[in-house]
C-alpha cells in the first residue's frame, strides 16, 4: 500500500499537528490528574490549562470574554447539543430547525417531540443548499422557544447565513443555537456579531484537537436548565448540582487530555495564519477538486456550482455505482479515504435526491492535504468512472 490520502476531515481531522500530539503526551505524563479537585501543585497546573483554554475559546468564538466560565466542556458536539436542546425546551414549546441538520440535532428533537410534548418545524434549504432566513421567520410562533441550525452542512458544505437568522431571533426574542461542528476552526465565528445565544462545538474536526472533547459557549443573558447532575469537585456538601457556570453544564471528571489537545491546537491555528488563512488554502484545493470532477463522465456534484459561503466538503455520486462501492474502490485500489453513505444527515440526502441511492461519496479536505492528493483523487475517480461505464455497457448488452 502507498501513502494514505485522507479526505475524511469532515468526520475527524487527521493527522493532527505535531505540537498537539507532543503537548497531549507531555501534559498527560506530567499533569494527568483531576483539575480543580485538589490543592496540590499538579492539580493546580492542570486546572490552569483548563481555565486558560476557556478564555481562549471564548475569545475565539466571540463570546463574552468577561465571562469565560460560560465556555463549558463536554464530550463532543452531540453531547453539547443534547444539553442545549433538553435544557431549553419543555412541554408546550416549539422548536425550529432545518433539513440540513446532523442526527445530533434531528434525533434529540424527535425524542423531545415524541416524549416531551414539544412541537417541531423543519425548514428546508433552497436548491443551492442554503436556508432562507425569511423561511425561519415565517415559522416563528408565540410558543417558539428555540431556533437551532448548523453553521456548515456536513453533506453539502454550505455555510448558512447565521448572522441574518440570529438577527431575526433576537428581534423575536427567541433563543438561537448554532451547531459549529463543521466550521469551528475553518470559518470565523463571532457570537456577538451573529447574535448567537449558545453554540455547540467539537474538538476533533477543524479545531484540530482529539476525539472525546467538545463543548458549548453560552451568552451571559442565556440560562440553560441542567439536565444531569453529579460531581463538580467543589461544594461537595451541597445536595444538588451547582447552578453557576461552568459547573451548571459540566458533570464529573473532565477529559483533561482532550482539553490539552485543544489548548495546543489553538496555538497551531494562530501560527498557521489563523482561521481565514487555513480556510483560504482548503478552498483553493476544493476548487481544484471540483474543476477535475467536472470533466469526469457520470460524476454529479451537489450544491457546489459556487463556492461562496462554503467549506471544503464536496459530496458526489457516480452514475452506475453505489456510493459504498466507490468508497471501497477508492480505499482498496487507490489508498484514498473518504466517507460514504448518508453521513448521519438523512434529511439533507433526501432533499438532494440521494436517499434512495444510499447516499453519496464525501471528499472533505483538511489542512494537511496537498495538490498532489487532489490530483490523485481526480485520477482515481476518472479510472473508476471508466470502469463504471464499461460495466454499464455490458449490462445494456446483456439486457438486449
């Protein structure tokens, strides 16, 4: 086998920067203890990393920098989104979301509708893969308590106009939550400017951290009801879970080594020129990939005629072959790793007509991909397309 060409960065970025690996190992060896639970030096040192990262990420997301305790850590974006949805809605409430959501939003909403007496509305995107802010506005009712959308689609790569949607929610007095799993570390995010009340992030994608770490950032005027309880390491005699942040949204021992990975990754992002520079480079590669795919017979791309307001995620289908088969061929014959199927976003695939095709093949470019990786992917898809056309012709001859 040759060198693996990894194009599954929308699932998890890989590899990580070398300084992330090193810092994680060194931190865990030197300070792998419970932060804030004890007063000895190692515990204090570990706690300092946790608290410093709260401040860094609060600034990174444009949150309330004078209230970094409202940057709360969780296991991933799915965990954070469950905390937001369950902690914002009660029986009789109405929630608005979209057909571009990941199952980390779809399923919690479906559960709270089925089991909790909540009403939901799913707004559809337009033919280019964008949510029209006015479509959100039209669905807001007296009992609408939450609007929740993803910032970037993990299927189509489209980046939604969350600033416009946020302005509508602010005008209507409705809480606005945003899933930034696909954009954090790739697209600039400013909670204040975008009128975002609370966002959910994960660390293992473009934030370049490890798996098992994520969180939520909550604006000062927003209160989310705790839906779990447990240890906090402070005020242990108090019989109930603490109401103040970050304890309000954090439960038990944190993933300190995951936090360490994000701490180191923030330095790498800054040294790489920042989010804008990283995004610019990835989109250059995405444009190269699209230009190549346009010349391949049978390849269909979705919602990427224009790459304005887009991340470097491209989903395709190939006429005559199942997406899963294309993915296997790319892996086994060409050492190219992609993601096939419905990408945990069945409503998005239903919208673009790929649900009955068992989804598509997703090429998700990351910061360590190169032009050579892109060119090799174009070559591979060209050869696979040629094989598919030969098989198609043979089937046609047999059917005669």
